[in-house]
């Protein structure tokens, strides 16, 4: 660098002295830079990082800038992420810009916006962040509160001009969203108080943008308060008692099915997510192969149940599950075989054989496990009494008039050891009014010969019942290659006869693992949902037009979409290993695919994918979940009473581990493997 400065075409080449005061007046920092140039060593900490990386760029010291990048990568956290992101942009550190950008975009709306450090952003920096869509997930209410505090702290012409720009940007985002944002009375009071404080402090100050800013703020507040009241009325249950839902304990018999009486409902995505104690235990399992059953109980809550309402773009906290009452298999790792759904008042978990159903009442916060009885009286004559059979996977689905069905894959064995399956077939059951008894209504007419590769691992069954034709469509794939099956049954018949649309053995290919079944006005769509076999990809694979008895392959001509927005979520395609801390989950309500992903620490993302009339996918981003990994999820209609008294989630649920290294007074916080670099390797920098 100095060779170019003194011997090149720069004006400094003709001078005896060069004034660097415009670069820095920090003599200590300059001494550190000179020491690095001649000795090849430097101590970097959080306090001196800014000036060191600035000087490394000015003096073209690429190796030193690389050291700064290493330090930032090692100490990247929610506390440092915003600063590091701005450094990475200013100094061309593209990898760090990507990783820090993911973090702050994911967490600006529920962490950084509440931090005092964000109030120190310059007007140029805040506009830059807005232009990069870092602020896009902020709710209008939270952003207005932040903006009012930021303006109160600044009160310069550039701050007010930026405020006008940011309010216009916020209004444009709100226009694009198909949602009605909530605003509580307490939030409304707080915003009004902040606005009054800002207005008073601006009195007597002559600024060109003062009146336009105050006018826009007033308009934004009025719009938010009006929409907030409408949204609240949408979520609230008509005639809900002011005291809240009943806390009376449920009877053992739950009425028709295990649903509650018909109630007002709202589309929601309901999640079961691990607490920090479970995540840490999971990491220990991965590192030490030490399972939870071999260590002390948690003795504290283990899961959170939350719900997201797309109509209001709002996350709600419903409740937590304690280990002492939660079924053991959900905590110790066997829960990877379970299904999860919300039916009436209950968050319901069904094991893979269908012989255990555990139901958590979201109103009373009590567990209930009904006695399950399967009746095959209509078909017993077709079974060979000398053959042993075992249920190996189930799929629960709700149909017309809230009728509830269970699709069960049966495997046939030659002896009671259940070591070697020889055949498999499917049964369909409907739930009786007592809520505990299931009647068999169909058996698949053809039994499929199995093989050794079909005996291991978990298969996957998906099913959906058409609201239009009342047909049941079922897909099935085994794990690690085997049988890929699709069949349809007309539930308008009392005892429907399944019609096989596809039954094919494909070595090392699980065609229907990681799929969702969607429905439009005239057909079912079998869609790759971005998980398992279809890493990141969403695409229409097959179409079944109602009552056609024909499955059309669309995969060659349908458009693919990469849905993941993150760097390297887990792709092990094995929930047995990942459960209960999954880094991605994909579910459907029948109209859209809802894809969530996280890095198990502080980054998460949430997307909805819809399909247009010609089956092209369209991606809509939603506010990232306030957690970074998942245990189970469900998408569908839930009772509004679950939301009426639920707490609105505005902040990230997981506490980040404190990284004490950059808070210490020790100035040798990072000595980034300097032994790897010799003075000679730095000659080109000089």
C-alpha cells in the first residue's frame, strides 16, 4: 500500500509529510496498524473493531480485513449483528453481509427494534436498512413506536426527512399486505404519548420537514387505530364472556368425535416448539450421543404452543407444556413418529400406530387420553387368521360435517416376531359419536408384496378429503426406496371401494415423502413442499381431477420454486435424528403451503406458497416465527376462543446465550490464529 502511495501517481508521492487526520485522529489505532504491518500481529476486540476495519480498508490491508471478518463471524450475535452488517456492507465482506443480513432481517422486528442501539442509527443507515427490506416484518405499531423514539433522539432536518421517507415506505408495505393489524388499547396510549412528546419537543424549532412529518404521523396513527379495532373484532368470539373461557374439567366422553361444539373459527398455523432446555439437551445428544432418558428430568416447561393468524399477521402465545404431564414419547425422542393437529378444544398427538391419542385441552390446560377401540366387523371375514398384522403408520383427516377418519397402513407378518413383513395394505376408519371407537369402512382391495428395504424406517402417509366431491385422496411412500402408492375413495358411499391411481416400486426413490395435498375448485394437487426428498423445492407433481379416476403427472412442465431463504438448514431427511428440534417444517391448510425454517439459535423465516390457475407458485413472506426450531406444526381452522385471551407475541422467545468475550476488558479477545500468517504472506498488502 505504502509503495503505491509514495512511488505511484498519487499527490502524496511528492510530499515529505502526509496528513492522515481526515482518516483518523486515533493515534493508538495507527500504532496498532503499523505494528501489524511490521510484526504481523494485532489484538482485535469489539471496541477497536470499527477503527481497525476502517483503516484496513483505507490502507488496502486485505489480510487485516480478513482478520476483522474472522472476528465478526466468531462473535456474531443479536447484540452485534446490526453493527457487523453495516461494517460488512461498507467494507465489501460479502459472506458476513449474507449471514448478518439473515439474522437482522429475521430479528429486527422482534429484538433489534426494542434495543437502544437501534436508536443510534443515522438517518442514512436507517433508510439503507429499509431499502434492503430489513424493516419489512416490523408491524406498524412497533415501527411507529420505534420511529417516534428515534425522531425524539435526533430532531435534525435529516432525521425528519428520513421519517417522512420511512412513513411512505411503511404505507406502501401496508397496502401490499392482505392483512388487518392488531393494535391494543395499551399500545395506542403509548403511541399517542410518544407522539405528544415529540410534538412538544419540536415546538419552536424551525425545520422544513416538521409539518409534513407530523401530518404523516397523525395519518398513520389514525389508520392504525381504526384497523386495530376492526382486527380485534375479527379475532374476538361473538358473545364471549368477559371472564374468559370456561375452566371446567372435561368429561371423559368428549361428545361427537373429540371435537367441541361447533364454534367460530379462524385460519391459523399452530406450532409446538422446544424450550431452550430441550434445545440444549438435543445438542448434547448430537455431540455426546447421550439421550434424555439417561439424564435428569427437566423439571420445567419443555414446549411452547403458539399460533399465527395470517389475517392479522400476528403471532400469539397459547400455553406451555410441562414435562411432568406431557406424554413421555413427546420428550424422549420417540415423538418423531407422532402426528399433530388441532381439533376443537384439543391439541392432539397421535402415535404412528394409531393406538395412542393424547389430547391437550387448550382451554383447561389438562391432558386427556381416550380409550381407543378399532372395529373391523364389516371386513373380518377377509382376513387370514394365521397371519399376524401390525399398524405401521396412520394419517388423521377431517371431512364433510366434521366427520373424522383414520387411514392406517397395515403390514402383514408370517409370525409374531414381527421381523419380516410380507405384505402391506390400507384400512380406512371413521370415528363413532362416542369419540373413542373407530369403525372400518374400507380395505384396499390389493395387497402389496413388501421387501427387505421396505421394512425399515418410517413411511409417510398424507390424505385430504375434497370439499367439492367428498373424495378421499391418499399418498404413501416408504423410507429409503420402496412402494409409492396413490389411491382415491369416494366417501359419499357408506363402504367406499378404494381405486388405485398409482402403485409402483422404485428403488431408492421415495416419491411421496415431503409432499402436501392441496385442493382447488376442480382438482387435488400433489405438491413437493420443500422438505425431505425435495430439499428447498416446491413444485406441482401430480393433478387429480375430481371423479376422473386418473392421476396426471405434471412434474415435467410445472415451475419449481426454491422456498428456503436461509443458509444450510439440516437436510438429513430423518426426523428420528432431528426430533424434537427440527430446522424446517412444511404444512398445508389445503389452499397454501406454509414453510418455516430456523437455525436453532436466532434466525428463522416463514413463507406461504400459493399456486395460480396455471399452477405457478407464488411466494409470500410472513413475519418470522419468534423461535428458531420446531417440533410439530398444524395449519387449519381453529376456534377463535383460543385466541381471544391469548397473549400477542411481539418479542423473540429464546434467550441468546451470552457471549462474554467481547464484553471483557481484556484487549486480547481475539488473536485470530496469527501463527497461520507470516510476515512474508503479508508482503503483498504492504
